C-alpha cells in the first residue's frame, strides 16, 4: 500500500510548519500540499499533480473558513477526506460537523501520535469518532429523532443493512466482501446505494444515520 497523501491547511504559519515537519517524518504519510488560507488551498488543489487523500483543516480562518472549504470539497473533490482540527472544538458541535461532511472533528491540542492514528483511520475507514463524541451522538438520539421513511425507494434491503452495520464497525470494502463472500465491487455498489437512500454524503454520515435510526448502537462501534 502506498503512502497517505496529506494536505495541511491553517492560517497560522507556525502550525503549518510544525505539522508539516512532524508528518514528513512519518514513513506512511506524504505531505503533498500545505496552505495558510482556504483560498490558497483550493487554488493549489486545482492544479496539484498529487491530490491529497486526507486534509487537516482549520475551522476558523481569515477569509474562507473550514466549513466554506468543506463545501467546495464535497462538490468538486468528494474523494478527499476532511479532518477539521480546531481550537474551537466543542462536543456539542459533533453532530453538525459530521453532517456537513467531515470525516473527523478533533481539538487542536490532540496528542501527536494520536493525530497520526486518526489520519490513518480516516484514510482507511472514512471516519473517526472519539469516545466523547459517541456519547454525544447517543444522547442526541432521543424522542425527537426522525422516524425512518418507509418509502419503497428508501427502505434498505437486508444486504444493505448488513453492509451498513459492517461499515459502522470500520470494515473496509475488501473486508466486508470477505465477510459476506461477495466481490469488493459489489460492496462498493451497495455503498453507493446507501448514500443515495440515506441522503448522506460520506461514511460519517452513514454512521450517524445508522445510530439515529437505531440500526446500530453507538457502543457497538469499535474505536482504536
């Protein structure tokens, strides 16, 4: 497996420099792009010879915010996983952040070794949730949680439910195929159908959907 291509975007030059140096020392990660503003990142991304698999993105920046950047990524670069890393981190923002399409939402003061693990997990599984965030999501599932729409076009098949549960357990498409004895391409097809039926944008969105509709309990999700 090749290196994970990583982009770092923050309006503090020192943070960009420190993170760039730190990740450059990691054998499994290649820092392919850095920027000190959302505008600069998008411009460089458009002409980049190597596009990032994961971007570490500050939330509050001068000019274009992390949320603004995320909207462009969702529209034009959907294969890039965004990790919002912010000094404005609050547990209560978790649901909103994940629904906007981020793969992970973490505080800036996170331990460096854990940050490496998060980047790897987001690259491999499409999302990362911290233990306190699972608790928040579980508490947000209340009597106000929307009732599942039982429209024939939206009902998930038994196979789709199986795959959704395995996605929540952080299984890759290859691993899901091995568990269910189906081709990886078939798994990817079911995953695309899940995105359409649940009206979600990424793996994190599927996880939220599964929790809110009680397809899986938050406590069942495996954390590393």
